[in-house]
C-alpha cells in the first residue's frame, strides 16, 4: 500500500512554502506544479480505469472529481480526458512527470491527438517527443499541426440517406438497424454522448442503449405536439394490487413481463387508472386517471431540488424523475415531504436491494449504501450563499 506519509510531508512543505517574488523562483515553482499535475493525472487515469469512483456511487470519474475535489465540470472533464490519453502515451506521460514536457506542451500535443490518430502518434511517440520538447508552445502547435495533416486520411462522404428499422422479437425485445447520413449521424452521436452515463456494470454498447432510451424518454416528457401536462405516454403497464404489495412484477400491455424492482421504480412517477376486472375479460369499472405526481407538485419539487439529489450528482431536472422516498408499493404518500428528484441511473439504484434513503424535515436527503455508508445532500436553495 502506498505510504501516505509522502503526501503528509508534501502538505507540510507546502504549508511552509513561500515562493519568492522573482522570475527564476516563479518559473521553478510553476515547473514543479506541472510535475505534480502529471502525477495527479496519472493517478486519475488509474483510478478511472479501475472504476473506483463507483464505490462512492458517482456516475463517472468526472462526477467524482466535481463532488470529491470540488472541481468545475469543465476542469474535471478536461483532467479525465488528459489522464485517459496519457495512459495510451507512456513516453509523453514520462516526459510530463520528469519535466521534459510542460503542461502547456502536453495540452498542445493532446489537442491534436484524438481517437482516430492516437495509435499513429504512439508508434512514433519517442521520436516526436524529443523533437517537440525544446519548442515553444507556438512551435509545438505548428509541428503537431503538420503531423496531423500527414496522418489524417481523406474521408469519403456517405450517401445522404437515412433509414431506421425497429422490430419486435418474440420475447418482447426489440432490434434496431439503420443508416444515417453524416449530419444525422453526428446529431445522434452528440445526443448519445450527452445522455450516456458512466457505469462500471454496463458495457459501452449497453450504456449507449441506455442513452437512447433516456433521449427518447426526454422527448416524450418535453414534446409539445400532444399536450397534457407531464403525462408520460411511454408504456402501458398492468399489475395486480396484491402483486405490487408483495413486490412482485407486472407486464407491459401487449409486451413482456417486468420484475418487481422495475415495476416499483415505474410506479414512482406515472399515471394510474383504476380498472376493476372479473377474470381477464370482464371489465367491471374503469376509474378516472390520477397522476402519481401532479404537475403543480412536480413544479414545486423542481424549484426545491433543481437537480438529481443523489449525493455527488448534478443532472438537471430535465433528466430527472420523481422518486418516492418511501416507495408507493410500501404505502408512501405523494407529497413534497416524501419526494426527491433523481436521474434515471440513481433512481434505478435506490430501487435495488439493500439501498436505503431518508428525507428529513429540512429536505436533507440521506442515502445509505449496502455497506452502511451514509451520505447526505441538502436542497441547493438551502445551502448558504455566502
């Protein structure tokens, strides 16, 4: 295990340090900071690769840095990006650590290296780093620009056609197949990238599928063609009252069965119709639709919470759902004192076994994970502004 005495010694040294107000000392201090940034980037890369941020229930390394290190979204995203690329470029990483390359030079290099060209750069990395190290930032940028022009291959424009097939299989699943032109493909890719949430338990393909469902749900929640408040015309579900009370599942009308956990989560925020039947065919009574979370209560919830209330998450209300802290299936009431905003990922998580949550009278939201760790978050407007 790493000896934390080193970091304690560094903290003590920084506490005593006073950088002299002269050119040479300031340049040296900045160079040392660059080398420390290199070590931090290396640690972030290893931490991210191992998905250790998930232990703290963060949705990604970026989210972890925002929460645990109080970093801005832009700064956190940039650090994660730099750390990820340096893991594939060991010569650059070593030169960054020992001060051969400055932080500015590393950023100039990485600005010209993307997923399509990183393998080509890695092949000649040692030669290029020795050439780039003595250059100014402007010279480094020009050199990297010339290298990029040499390795980039001309791209052929695909035919401007769009087609999409969505087919239901016998087991209730669906298969998607399609083709998009350059503009359409870039638009869909950007939407999926924005909606994709890091999850160590899901493969990249599974996370993209999750993102597509989230984008579709977002459209259904906010479309204006078919008006009617916040009614969500997503799925029609059927479940027996006894099954809900016992934590068993239900089914999609005309579709597959759903497990109890999924049914419980969907019941957190949906439109309910009371339908009394005799057997499967005779309808005895069909009641008026009632909203689990009415529009006025939803608006009050958004004003109070503003974003996902799971500790460390800041997904905006537009991507959130209403969660009954005491579940509907356990008799939880639909009132502001029993509701919080949760993004789809954290809504799923709190409906998993062994997760506990509590909403205090001052709207502090406490979450207890399966290991007994308790984390809390207060409504944004309840936090001191000074």
